[in-house]
């Protein structure tokens, strides 16, 4: 009985000492370690503002899309993981393996994947491979007003056109939010991101007029055998631009596949020598100053006047 009592008392003393060390002496250190493991700051998804024409028709919208990333330290078999991800994401296995062997705590595998690819990765249930929702820009009219709208890059920032010009307004405010996760890094709760949506942009462009201008411009360039062409339709009373077209054009949904020649917005970027086109400006000024009347006639002198 005495031996049993002493053994139990000794064991209880050891346990009590360990509990004192964990709960009192090392409390601050372990609480901080637990916080680092269970709490994580992740970027909030800020939906980019929509771009509309003058009648409220959508020209550029943002959709939610999944992006696949890895936490290399948690991947158990990098080669096998790279092989199965290669089939699911249509990426070279060697490229994925490089990302898994970087030694970093975070690495993108593929961003803004299709719903089918995201579902295929989710079914694999690979340790250390997760997904996050990001904003993907989509242009429902495809090539229409492409040079005017421009496009955004992989990080959802404007690179050309109005997307770049008004990026500060369209992009919204990005912030880091707190997410608590369990031992398998599954989210338990997520802090509210608050108001992070970008501002919408309404243009003076009329979608119908824009479509007609682009159609007729393409026909004129093709018929004349020109390399390119530009057309601008303006309201003469307000100065508002109703259409701005260039040919050749491109699809901003796949801007990386378009050559720089097709992406150039010649209507605003290229110099244009007035020549005979300026005669209408001179004529309008003469009429406005009442120096001539609409019925007045002038001799062209055979095309040259000294």
C-alpha cells in the first residue's frame, strides 16, 4: 500500500508539475504558438466594379474563380502529388514539382482555374493542396470595345484602357482578414471583409452604335486592303463619344494570345495628319463666324491655289 501510494503520489506530482509548466509557466509561449497555427490572415476577395454602357448594358464584369495553391511543407509525396495535379490542371508535372520543392510556406500552382479543374482538384483531397476564391474579369461582348475597355492582369489590376485609367476606382480596397482553421487547415470561421467592392463605371458608349461602327469599320478595312483602321462616333452637341472602334481587334478575355499590333488603340495613340479631313473644321468655323453661307460656292482652281 505504501509503495502504491508513493508511486501514485509521484506520478501525480510529475503530472501536476507538467500541468503547471504548460498552463502557467509556458502559457504565453504556447498560447502564441497555438494562435499562429490556428489563425491565419488571408487576402479578402474584392469584387472589381462593373463597366456599363450609357444604357446600363454590361461591358465588363467580375466573376468568382478558384485558384489552386500549395503549402509545400505539408505535401507528403511531392512527385506523386505533382503527377496527379498535372492531369487535373493540364500543367507539366515538372513545373508543379518545382513549386512543391521551393521550400516556401506558400506557392501558387494555378490561378483562376475553370470550375471543372477546381472540382477535379477537390476530389483528389491532396494534403497540402488547397484552393482560394479570387475575382476573374470577364468581357461578355468579347471583342466589342476591346481597345476602349482594355483588360486586367492575373492580379485583377488594370493593364490597359479604361481598366487601367480608372483602376483606383474599379479595384476597390484590398485587405487581410482573419481566418481560424482546425488541425487539417479547414476553415472554422472567417472574419467579415466588410465593404470591399469597387465602384461601377458608366460610359458614354452606346453598345449598339459601337457594334455598328466596328462592323462597318471591319468591312471598310477589308474592302480597301488596309492594314488597320479607326472610327470614332461623337455626339456633336455634347461631345460625348458614342463609339470608338479599331481594326484589327482582339478578345480581352484572352489578351495574352493577341499580338501588340492588334491591341494598339490607334484611335487615341496614333498621330493623324488632318489633311483634307480638316476642311470640314475650317468650313464649320467659317459658318459659325458668319463669313460664308451654306449656299456659297467656291472654285477649287483645279486642286491648287497660290
